């Protein structure tokens, strides 16, 4: 007996592409032996994964920076007040550097 295949409901999306973008997608579909829609869906999925990955990397970077800061404070034997002052200084420097770009 054949297994029942449960299909997700779908909706149609229409977008306008430049001719070169359309040509690139068509070429990718031909190379993969699939449809333009399948290629577009896959690229949208990959884009969503990339956005999620970028967010995760940003969170990791923040945690690593905090750990490095904590280690530097421990090595310098800073007390809590000195650590707060150092954090303020670092944040001010980051803000100034960000504004100068």
C-alpha cells in the first residue's frame, strides 16, 4: 500500500528580476535539471539560513569579546570598580571608532 504524501499548502509569489538575474537562475535550473521555481525556493531557503547563521555568529562574537574582556580583567587583577571603569572606556572607544567609519 502506498504511503500517503502530505503536501504543504502553497502560495504564489511574483517578483521582477533583472535580465541577468533571470538568466542566471534559468542557467542554474538547467544545470541542476530542475525548475526555475525549485531553484528560487532553494535560494530563498539558503538566504534565510545565511541570515540565521549571521545572527548566530554575531552572538558568538559578543560572547567571545566578553570572555576576552573578563580574562584581561582577571589577568590585570582588576576589582569590580576598575572592571566597570574599563568596560566604560572600552565602550567609549568602540563608539568613537564606530562613528569615525
